[in-house]
């Protein structure tokens, strides 16, 4: 392997990590801002992105812009990082090439949205797509490119949700590189054992078809407030449905992350809605459990029992099963199990899964090849700019 720049890495007291993203953290990407906040006490982080977000998070750290491979190389020359860290498999064709050029080890954290794309479509799903006149997705190049990057000795490891492991292995990623990890939640921000309010909440995207089921539940259960936390701006149709049904659900605009602990405490139940592709292991489940809220989760996949926790929530097939459940308080035993289950997603409890990889690499004293510092030729950059 050849490199095109030399890095003077003198093992500073606080190791330097280039935190390279496709875009600066969005409001919905609290998992990224949580991870940064949990790591910056021990590491010097430079957060960089190749574009800005449509809805920037108000609490994200300063973010440098580097749109091309050439500009990222310049950042590396300036910051002199020892490791690159990124999120999402889809970024590995870029980050893997950058790591190769710089001779730097890297880590990646995957998420539901990128790994669910690796699943094989069952015959029933393909028939459904055909009836809807939506062609099944064709072959992509990025999974193969991501697998090649991960096979490199520069890749220290891939952190992934436990439910994603079968798809990742099927995509050609070696099991030895995969590290199971629960979602990134700041448990202490939400942990509150005081009594909760009596309302019922829903936090699914309002563009999803299963959401009106929540309105049917609100229509049937009287005496409790039902609130729908709209996670997108395309909710006019749902508001009209709410009025025509007389469901009486209250729509709440998206909240700043630091305002959500108080919102959870207003409720005794969170009724989650969604379909197979939309519902991964949402951080809202662990946040709600840490706040003492009971969980009602659709029975979409067996792996959800591992996340919600056995006896720490209710699984349902239809909303009719929930009419009596949400009208009553959460059982004490279920609430206690919810507190314990939520701790599994605590970033302060499992961040070592990532930092152990970094520390092992730093302990080897990895040094770059003594080659002249020069920018990769522009003709090579052209094909790698996203």
C-alpha cells in the first residue's frame, strides 16, 4: 500500500481523532451529537463534513467543511489526526480511500437506515412492490466498496446494532470486524424515577402509513390526552384525518433534544408505530424507558424483544389490543425493567466498545510511511468527490 503524505504523529496527551461525516449533524441525529459529547473529554476531535445539513442540530460542535478528497487531505495535514472515525456504511467508499491515502486507521458506526438496505427482499415483498409498480432496488456498488474498505487492515472495527449483524455478514463483512452495540443514548439526561403524567404519546414519522392507527386508538380511549410528536413537516393530511375522525390527538412540533426529558415525563405510555423498514432500534425507546414511560411496540421482528427487553414493554399486532392497556398505569415491574433495559443504550456505559479499538491502535504506535507530503493528484480526486 502506498501513501501520498507523511504525518508527524508524536503521541500527544489527548489523541487526535478526525470525525468525518457526510454532513454536519442534523436535528434528528442526536446519536452523533451524543457520541461526540461522550468522547471529547478524552480525545481532541475535529468534526468535519462534506456538506451542511438541511435541519442543523442546534447543539452540535463546530464543524469544518471539506467537500472533496483533496480538501480532506488538507485537513489531515493541518490537524495531524491519528485515527479517522465515521458513521454509515455508505460513506466508506470515500473514507476508506482517504484512510488509504493517509495511512490512517479508521472506525465506522453503522445504523439501521444503511444496514436495512442490505437485506434480501422476500418473494412477498417483491410481489408487493410489483403490485405497487415500484421496481425492487437493483444492485448497488456501495455495499461491495464498503466491504472492501472494511477488509483493509486499516479498518479497526465496525460498530453495529445486533439486529444488523446477519445482513452485514451476508454483504461480505467479516464477523471478526463486527462489534454489537446498542443505540447511543445519554441515559443520565433522561433518567427520572419520579411519577409520570397520564398522557399517551407517539413519535413516529408522520409520513408513515401506520400512524393513523394511533388516531384510532385516541378515538377509542377517552379520558387521556394523546400527543403525536410530528417528526417531519408533511403532516397536513394527518391533521385533517385527526379532525375528521374526532380523535382529538394533540400535535406537538419537533422539540429540541434538551427539551425532550420534560416531554417524556408528561406521559405514561409511548405507542410506537411503523413498518419493517422504518423501525430499527429507535433511541426514543430507551429515552422513554429511562424516563419511566411504558413502551408499546409493534410486533415487527423478533430482534425488537432484545431491544425493548422481555417484560419491559408491550408488543402488539393491532391497536385494539392496547385500548385497555394504555388506559391504565404502567405496571411497576415493567417500569423497573424498563429502567434497567434503557441502561444498555447508555453511551457512557458502552463507549469503550469504540475507544478500546482506538486505544489498541494507538498502543501499537502506528507510524506513517516516510513519504513526501503531497496532495493526491486531481485526476484521482475527481472520481471520489460526492
